[in-house]
């Protein structure tokens, strides 16, 4: 059976081993060959093609360690995915979108990198795909970065107040108390990016606004970074209303998952309709994520894949577009 040994720097070997060999186990799970590490000598054993592919992954990981990257089990997955799509792992992982204290936000997949680049280059970007693909998290990170660089004056985060089986009238409290459960994921993302005190100050001064979609009607949003989350739950009329709020020196990011529509069955989704209407319009970009972009627990990816397969059988028109 073909075998290859790679002599590594001691520091690289220690990083690849990880805590309790966690990185090494992740490496073996993503390669089609056996991986052994003794001291600073790493051995790959399997068929010739798998050993060659494994050596490329190990060299990429060694280069990343040499550049100062911390290697975690998730890094192995990011590297192998990038190589599968003939992309540079370091180019993806080096693109730090936002850094705050111990938080460092960077793309982890090729598609996430495309999404980040699209938001930077285009006025309106649609991120469409399953849960766990980083659509909202990366958008909020880019918004925080734009605000810190004074490229915009405010961040506006909005969601339609529609969820499966619930309506606002049945929830206790005033209007803001009623909509809080719908907006909580956006607040959580903000608190991952900024200190709680800073978030509170920005909210009080109107620098950051978190509001239900209905609050956008009749406004023109200038000098703003605007994120519409859970857009699959908008009607076509609401989507048009939102997009026409765009003002000067503003960016919009629209995120959603067309397999999780909570609208009544007879009502069409604005996110489904808009991809047909605006797909060819200049300065608007659609980035479609798949289950391979899920960066949560690997079980989430399996769940997403199972639901995608079921959705494809039930409604082929919702099938994600194949990338060229």
C-alpha cells in the first residue's frame, strides 16, 4: 500500500496534533487515507491518489500555521473544501472581515468568500441558502466593519415578523416586547461583534436600528448598511417595498432560506420571486449556498442535506442552482 512520510517543523507538528489529537482526527476524517503522527514525522497511508491529495492538504495546513493561523478541526474542513474547488485556502482564511477582542470573523468556505466579496463590490447582495451557512453573521460583521471605518453612519437590521404557528397579537407586552423574539437573533449577532455597552449606546443614539420590516415603509435609507434577514417570509410586495428604501451611499444584504418559508401556503415568497425578477440587474448579486457551506455541527449539515433532498422531490423548482 502506498505510503508517504512528511517531516514537519516541531511547531507545525504540535499544531496539527491539536488538543488530544483533535486536529489529527479531523484530518483523517476528511482524507481517504490513514494518518499517523510520530514526533514531527507525519505518515500518510492509502491508495496513491488519496496519499497525494493528503500531502497537499498537509502542506497547505503547514503554510497556514507558518503564517500564524490557529488550526482547529474546522480549519481542516475549510482547507479541504477550498482545495476541492481549486481555490486557495489561505486567500479565504486570511480575509478577516472583522476583529474584536477574541472574535475574528473570516470566511470558512469558498462560497462564503464569494458572498463577502459580493457585499463589498455590489450595492445589493442576496444570500440564499440553509441555516448555518453564515449568511447573517458575515453580513453583520461586514456592517460593523463599515461602521467602524465610518463608511456608513448607521446599521439597520430588519426581519419580517412572521414565524410558523405564531402571530404578534397572541404575544404579551407592547409592540417592541412582541417583536423581540423575532429580532433576537440579530441582537445576538450584534453582541458577538461589539461590546454590550457599545451596542446599547448605538441603539439609544439610532446608530444601530433593529426593527421589524413594517417599520421600513415610507423611508429612504441613506448612508446605511441595511440587512434584511429571514427574507423568505416576505411577500413580493414587501420585498419590493424594502428594496425601494435604498438611498445614497447605502448597501443592502438580503438573506433567507427558501426551504423554510413560514407564510400561508397560498401566499408567494418575495425571496423566490425576486431571484427571477432581478437576477440580471447590474450591481445586484445572488450568492446561493448549499449544505456544503454549513459551518455548524456536522449533524446540521446532514439534516440540511436530508431536507434538501426531500424538498427537491416535492418541489424541483426550489432546487439550488448548480455552480459552474
